C-alpha cells in the first residue's frame, strides 16, 4: 500500500468507529471514484462519504476529530 492508501484506510476506520457509536445515523456510504469497480481512481482521489441521519441530527454538535 502507498502512504496515501494507508492514510485513506486509517481515515475510513476512524469514520466507521465514529459512526458505530452514533445512534441517530441510519447509514454511512462510501461513494465516488475510490469504490468504482473499473479502478479509475488515482492519488488525487478523495473520500466521498454520504451520511444519512435522523431528522435534526445536523443541529447537534457532533464531529469526527482526526
């Protein structure tokens, strides 16, 4: 794995850990070029994360500290 792949993997692990203790989350979905089956991502590809939460969740001050 490259350094960027290691950092992405660590960040995804942090997101999963954070999401696992958030009772108001309905789903966390990894989308974008990094999850495409055709492999069309590169070192400049970012992490695209969709968060689906219960109504009112965004009004709370809950953040992922990295």
